[in-house]
C-alpha cells in the first residue's frame, strides 16, 4: 500500500488515508512516499516509472520532484547525458527498492545507494519511507556502524571543525568558527546529531548536491525530507549506517537482485568480472529460509550493469528441489 506525502492518496484503501492525514503525512511534503509493510508483502516497495525530459532539464531538476538523487538517476540511465538529456528523452525513474537486509527499525542509511530508509509504526502497523541522501566524499567517508540520534536541533548553528576551516583556507575562502542559522548555513533548518561525534543528518542550502558524494561525512537530505523526518524521530531512534551495494529480496515466489556501484574497490575482487564472494554471501543470506532456482548468468549481468533497479533473477525452488537440498545438508 502506497501513500504520497503530498495528498495522502492511497492506491488501495481510501479509509486508511484519513487515518494517515491525522498524523500529518499528507499536508506538508510533496516528494517521498510512505509504504505500508504488510505481513507477507516481501522485501520490495515502489514501482519503476518513466518521464520525458524537456530541453532545459538536467538530472538534478528531474530527480527532486520524484525524490531521487543524482547518482541513482545516472546509474538507471547510463546512456543519457545527465547534464543535457535533451528534449523528449525517456528517463527511467528508479523508484522501486529492495529493503536493506538489516533490522528494519529506525533509520537505515545505505551509503552504497545514497539513500535513507525510515522504518516506523503507527497503531501496530509498520511503514517505511525512503529518501535520497548525500554522503561523505572519498577523503571524508561516512562511517559505517550502529549509532542513534542524541540531539535534535531546529535552526542549527554550524561549528565547522578545524580540518574543514583549513580546507576552506587552502581554497582561498574564509570560514568563520560559527555559522549562524540562515541561508548561508549548509546545515539547513534541521539537524539530527548522531552518537558518532561530529556527524549529523541534516538539511541543506544547496539541494542540487543531494544524492552525490560531496559532504564531509554527514548525511545531507533535501530540505523537505528532513523537515518531514525531524518531528517523527526522537533521541531513542536507532541509526544504522551500512554499505550494501548488493541486495537480494523476495516478492512472492520471485527472487530479485538490486546492484549498485561499490564506493571503493573491494580488496577481494579484481578489476574485471563479478564480485563472486560478495554475490555468494548476499545470496546465501537471502535463501537461508527458502531455496531458489536462479539464473547465475543474469545475476552476473545485473551485477555488472549496476543500475540500482531490482531485477528478477530467480524463483522459489520446487518442493522436490528443497527436499533434496535439505537431505544433502543432513
């Protein structure tokens, strides 16, 4: 079940929309979507769609109305110039997602896909909202690990560390010790301070960079997305930062694979061919409770293409096959 944050229109159940409106899901933000996680609904949410570009468009202009970041649009449309797609070019919107294979509670940040997932519950019903994010660039990588929100700040001041001030000085720019709230503050209007010292989830005064690897390690969101998330989280909300470039997931009897470019070259891989160890590890996790018949050549092609969109690569194995596998394991 899908609910748009702008108008709360449900594709399945109009009565439940009124319930969500009471929780302000439909009044303020017109970008991301909220998905209800029904029992047995599987690991996928959303659906792929397309739009056609105008002459003036870039991927930055195309992405924001659909809550997509720059890199994920570029990965989904490798044949299109992201800065000059041209009039009438069909643009694939990668708005279908395999949920990360981690505990689905609180905030999950998958740096490999430049995306945040916020899992929450209302009256015993489970939901997820997902939005694009900027992450730390190569020399200021976003740390991986489990932390949590320790403070929430509206209209934050920015206290840049000395390392950042030195960087600015080397570029001939002066950066004060304190940047007060306002249009020149790169944190935007909202900041969530994490238990990792010096790291925040925050808004921005430069939304064009959302979905890129451009920060000093913090997580940067569109202003409308952090505004929506900010009042709904607390200092008890866990935050898990992961690097999961490959995600297997089930929908019904079908197994899907979603592959993203790796942020750094994996030490266990060469420059050519699929990362067999990584693929095998994630496949084993996904098929731990149910065996699958898969097309390994398609898995290899999906890994190589790295479009960031789920691809069906197999189906639930027949009962006979599962019984044979169980007998082999005994």
